[in-house]
């Protein structure tokens, strides 16, 4: 196995978006269209006032999709806005999202990109 130095990303944020089931593909498409590299989607169940108003007041499970997208701080506002619009989050009951600053993150980064970053740091 090839040895590599650990390259830690520090100027990154995590956008978490919770939407109605079936909306995740559209949300990820909007995020990647705004410059995000992709996202992670998983299913969840949500409970709230709307779910308690089912038959005889018994809670009804509401299926949700949760999308996690890591973006550079520079991209965060644009990606956030595009997700908000594509997920129709201005409509009651459609979901919510929030941004969390990440202290550090690490992933595979191609050698060419690392070389380019080091070049820029020297300038």
C-alpha cells in the first residue's frame, strides 16, 4: 500500500437537509449543480404535531430522507440556497436544513490537486 501524508481540510462545512421521502435525488442534483461533489442520503422517520393528528390521535410515521453534503466554506452559501429552493423548504411541512462548521475533514484527494494546493501556498 502506498504511503501518503494526511491532508486535513479545515475550511469545510456540513450541510444537513431533512426532506420528504422522494426529494433527495432532486436535492443532490441541485447541490452538485452548485458545485458540491456529491452527498450521502439515508432514510429516517420524523415525528411532530402533524403526525399526532392521525386517526384517533395515534402517531403516524413520517418517512424522511436525510442528505449530508460536505462543501468548502466558499461554496456553502450558494449550495445552501440552491438546496432550499429545490427542496421547497419555504413550504410548511417540506423539511429543514442547517449548516455545521467542521473542525477538520479528510478524504482521498488526487495527487494533482495536492500539488496545485502546495503551489498556491508557496505563492
